[in-house]
């Protein structure tokens, strides 16, 4: 999850990876935090269109291609890039998160004791 401060959400990250993405203690915590980041009614993404949200979530300044990313998500989920995040139904939200995971190349991390 990009752009999550350590405890900006009710679910706290336990740290971050080498490029600054939040790391959570379990997959389920991370998945819930990702959902809240995008779909909470207090989220900075909530009232944005999918394209606007991806422009902010994965900006070109970080080396991303938000147009390609948003098109992939819209095409795969079966929505328009101009659909507002708050207008997505529960199933579409779940599908969107799953597609984001695939697009970003999700990999399970390892826990190292220090």
C-alpha cells in the first residue's frame, strides 16, 4: 500500500519496504488498510474518479504510468475510468483491489527476527 503513514489508519503498519510502501503484520491487515485507504469516506481518494485516484496513488513522478494502470483496472473490472471511487459497489471494490494486487506484482514478504 502506497501513501499510508505508519498509523494514519486504525490499522497500523509495522514499517515500510525499501521504496516506502507500508508493511503490515498480516495479509488481512494490509488488505483492510488498502480498502480503507481507497474507499473510506474520509479518504483523499473517495470522491475522485478512478483515473484521478490512480494519478495520485501511482504518480508519474514515482516512475509509474497511471494512464496504463487506470485503463487496466477499468477494463478488467468493467468500469469507466471516470467512475468515482465512492460509486463503486462492494464487488467492484473487491475486484479493483485484486486487480491492483495483480498489476503491482504482489509478493508475500518474509518476517525476519532481529
